[in-house]
């Protein structure tokens, strides 16, 4: 997805105002004009002014390379590719939501098989490559580097 | 320190040798070189991405092997980026883009082995020259910087931020906004003066700030994986044979030794500037060498001179970027931005005092630099033999594996999936920003420098007692302040002078 300079400029102005409002809510240090809110306020002013300039220059110049408001050339990539993107984010979400429960290896293996198969590999090839990558990463991080990868609570329940 | 007491770099180099020649350090060097080679050879994957993905692995290593692996992976990735440039006309990393046409023309003439040899030898030469500058300049600079107060450090860090926006980017306004995003990310968490939580919105995970490494992995790996899925890009078939031509390689290096030396010096200088790294170094020295060349008619037809210039400069820039990183904790490029984070974690806090507190370690790092660059030669030899096989692996196989690696890396920092959430949020943000024409490198600069700028701003405000002239009372502080204002003036003038059709950041 692409945002035109006018839209992104205005978004930055809004962000700047929000940051400024938040910075004002931070408690000041008694007797000083500077406190924890000073630096965020500077950032907020920067967003507001910079975003304003960006939006203004977009209005003056008209579209150039970028769309005026926004465009999404990614969506033209075809349903197969979009499915792969969905699978990619689904895999990340699965790690966050079910990582402790199902364990790293199970999720990694299923996600890899799904991504390879959706990219047009045969099932056998997908499973073989996914198995290789999963075992390799599990050994590298779990054994060699000593990262406590979640083994998955579900497996101890089954036993 | 009086002049006669000052020790020579050589006095440190010898004991440091003992630290370097240990199995774990040497193994880290080799393994990271191999990893950097693979990432660099794959088109679209940058040296910064190699380092970002490597950082979680460095966590369990000692300080020296950790830094050794970063240095080696970066140096090797920048060299390896030349390989697909020569064989496929696709630069493996942006730093190889400047001379990709010259390389490919030589390949079409059946001389891929010659090009790759020159790439390896010049990368090594550039890297070694950059390292020598680092070894001799950094301690002198640090000695001088020991006298700096909060005023100087405040100006220096603002100067670093300004350079990242105005010198490095061609879109200063968008660069500045990207930088502000980085600064905003850096203020999340407990305020360092009063301990007030800021922008945490009640989350206890954010109290300690946005975890840096997951953020980096997200910003550098995720957009690239996304783009690769959306736009595709299967491996291309290679037409030519690759034959060794080492005799010609060394003859060319001798013939163009001045070009290589000059480009290495330019590359080191560009590397020292915050925000500008290997990419810009190779463009500048390629363009300059073309201008100064004695054989201008040969350029564009597969002339080795430009390849010598670019290959030398981009590896030199890597070493140059470590000068401000070690001396002032101000990163010279995105790779050192990551490296600074690792240095802090390893208790080797960058700053002028590092040359006193950790002198042995610093000089051991220097030796590691030299070794990493010497490794480019055998890897160049291997590249000529095996790169074709590596390039034949479809990207559709590599990208999902890299995604899992990125998730693992983001998890492994705190052994918590909250890092993965940070990774995916910033990854999507970086993708949207890049698509909309915003550069991502200033965000990293902002995250790294944000705390430094704020701390020095608060400290200097306290000691100035409301007298803003205090920022210009100390001589070095005044010079740095004026330089900062000059850069802003230059940026504004350049921005206003643009034709209306060319505005937009």
C-alpha cells in the first residue's frame, strides 16, 4: 500500500498533535520549564511542522510518482501471492498466540509446509524442506545457542 | 594526557592478539563470514539484514566473538553483494548497485572470474585501508573527546542526526520525519531523569522501552520478505562460465592502485559521516573515478576501473563507520547502529573512555577487522566456484525460512513473544513507509541516538540554568553548534531551491 504525500503529511500532523497532547499530560518538574515532556514536545512539534510542509508541498506540486491519496499496487500481485502474505502473518500470529501452548517446532513446521505448498511446491518437497529447516533452526537456537524455545504444553498433556 | 606519555597503538595491538586467537573467536569469524556470504549473495538481502538476523545469535557469545561475527558478516555481505551483480546483473546488496553494469558487461565477455576476483581483492584492500584509518584515528579522536561535556555531546548527537537527514538522503523532509519516528520510539519507556513512564499505555513490557533488536529485525527483514513474496523473482539462469584469472586480477589492482587507494579513503570518510554508509560511498567514488579517469571512453563497456573504485569504497565505509560509533557512540551507518546496541549489552560501552576502560578489547576488535577482511580473499575464491549453485536456489524456498529465523531472533532477545509483536508492528510500519517514499535508515539512527540526545539535552539544560548562550560558550561546543546550524541552513536552502515539480520531501 502506498500513501500519497498529502495523506502521509496530514497523518504526521495528526500524530504530532497527539504526541503534543500526550507530552502536556506528563508531570512537569516543579520550578522548571523542562521535564519528561520536553523532548516529546519537540518531537511532536517536528511531526506537526514537517507533516504540514509535506502536505503543503504535495498540494503545490501535484502527484509525482506517488499517488495523490493512496494506492495499493500490492493487491494486483495475484491471489496466490496474497495468500502467501496472509499465511506469513498468520504464522507470526500463531507464534504469538499459541507459541507457549503448541511449541516452537510444531508451529514452525506447519507454517513452513503451508508457505511452501502455497508457493507452488509439491507436498512431499514442502514437507521435506520444512522438516529440514525446522530441525536445523531448533538445533541451532535450542541446542547450540541455549535459547529456551517453548517445547509446547500440549505435548506434555498428551504424554 | 601529555604527549610523551601517550602510548602507541602498537603497545595495545600485541596483547590483544592473544585475545583474538582463541577457538571461539576464530570460529565465530568463520561462521559469520559464511552467513554474511549467503545473505549477501541473495539479491535484495542487505548487509544490515545479515547483521540484524545475526544479533540474537551473538547474545550467548562473549564480547569479542560477538563483535567479530558482526564485523565479519557485514564485510562478507558487502563483498558477496557483488557476486549476483556480476553474474545476474542484480546487485546482491544496494552497496553493489553503482558498478553492476560494468561488472555484467565483463561477465558477458566471459570474464566473470576476473570481475569476482577484482571484487574480492578490492573489497579486501578497501576494508584493510578503512581499518587502518580506524586504528590510528579513533584513539586520537577519543583522547581529544575525553574533555567533552554534555554541551559537546548534545551538539555532536544533533549533528549526527542532521547528517543522517541532510547529507545522506536525497529527500530531506521525508528523512527528517522518519528520524522523528525513530526519536519517538526512543522515548517510549521510563524517562531517565524522573522515572515517569512515557507512551507505555499501561503496558509493563514497554516500561523498559521498545526492544531494539526485534525492532531492527522487523524493519530490515520483514519488508524485504514481504516484497519478495508480492513481487516474486525466481532465480535466473546463468549463461557464462566462471574461470579463475588471478594473475589479471592482481595486475589490475596494481594498475589501478591509486584509484583503489583514493576510493578507500573516500569510502572511509563517507562511512564516518553518520547515516551515510557503504551504498553512498560506492556511488560517490564510482562517479568521482569516472570523472578523473584517464580512459573515459572505456567506461560503460565493461571497464574494470569503476569496479575497483566501488568495491574498494563500500568495504572501506564499513570500517569508517566504526570511528564515530566507538568514539562517540554515534553510528556511522545502520550496521554500526546495531553494533552499538551489542556493545552496550556486552558491557563495552562506546564513548571516548572505551579506549581506556576496554583498551585490550578495542584493539582485539581492530585485529578482528583485519582478519575479517583477509577472509574476503579465500571466500572470493570460493565464490568463483560455488556462487552459481547458491544463486540457483529459488527465493521461494529461502524467504519462509528467513521469516522463521526472524521470528526466532525477535523471540530470543527476551525469550518472550512480545518481541515478535514489536517486530511485526515495526516491520509493517517500515514497509508502508518505504512504499510511500520514506527512507528507513533515519528511523534506526533516531532510535539509537534518541536517548543520547535527550540525556545530553537535559544535562546541558540543567548546567546552563536557562542561559541558552551556554551552548556556544565552550569553543568546541560553539564549532559543533555552528556546524549543526549550517547543515540545517544548507538543507533548507536545498529544499527551497527545488523546482515545484521536484518537491515532496
